[in-house]
């Protein structure tokens, strides 16, 4: 994957200064949609490469918030551009955060509004960051397993919070999609009803909402859309 251009911001909030790393909006196309019962992240090839790089940066940056500003991005042809439920948002931003930051998503709206031009930098994202295959598949259902992804929604943003091993493990699924989906899509073009190429990232075992907590989807469906058309 090599080096990636990033923009680094430092925003002070109270006694704490937050380091926010923004991943550029190009090359490629990415769009994140709240489907109410799950979330769908659409990506073409270059966009998927950018997403994989962001996952690598999240695993390597325990003291930073990784921000992908996606709210203004158009959805592929096919999905509705209207919210799926009252008060919902048709498209979302994405923030990746190490769990040790203990960042409150409710604080994001204020931080985002105070982002300035930032400082351009470059960051290494080696392909070796991701193991040959998911390492935690056998341990995932065990009650003592802790390296889960955790999802939260606030300020039209999906927050994915995890440990570095969890980011590397889930990033492996994204990296596999990136390396296999383009060739598989080309091969399937001859099929009368080709299936779309995708992978699913899931959270910790479901916790049912209470009157004081909102239901948050537990599944992020990442779909490869090379022609930016839903299939």
C-alpha cells in the first residue's frame, strides 16, 4: 500500500488536545449509508484501497481519530438518497478510533466544526499490517474475547472503536476484498446474474437497546461497486 497523504489537525477541547487525521477524499469513491438495521459502505477499487489504508492507520495510530469525510459523497446509482427513518441521515462520515482514547462520540460535532486547514503529511501503510487470514474467527463467539469492533452513531457519523488487533483483523477482510474483488467482478461479467462482491464487519455480541440507549446497527456491509452502480 505504501505511503498515504493525510492531513493532521490538533483541536483543543477543555484540558485535552485531540489529534485528528483526515484521509483525503480522492482518489476513488466511497459512500456510507445508514440502512437503519445495518450500514452499507460502497466503494470502487480506488476508494476501497483508501479504506484499507485508513484501517491500517487506525491500527497504527492509537492516539489519533481517523476521519473520512464522506457525508457529501453521492451514493451509487440504485439506493435511495432519502433517510431510511425519521431523524436518520442518508449518508454518513466515518471515524476510526482506538478504544484507549475513550472518545465520546457526542463530542465529535463540536470538534468537527473547529477543524482548520490542518497540516499535510504522509503516513506509511504497509500491506504487511494485515495477516494472511482473520486470526480471531475461532475465538470471536467466546465470552472472554475482547477484540471486537464497536459501533456508535452521532452527528451523522459512524464511529468504529477497537483495539489495534481488532483493526488489523477486520482490515484483513477489507484487504482480501480489495485483492480479490476486481478479478472476480471481471470474471462474473459474463454471468447473466452476477453477484456483488462484499464483506461484512460485525460488532461485539448484540446488546439490546434500553429506553435510555439507541439501537445501533451491528453490521457494516462493505460492497465493491466498480462502476458505481448498485447490483
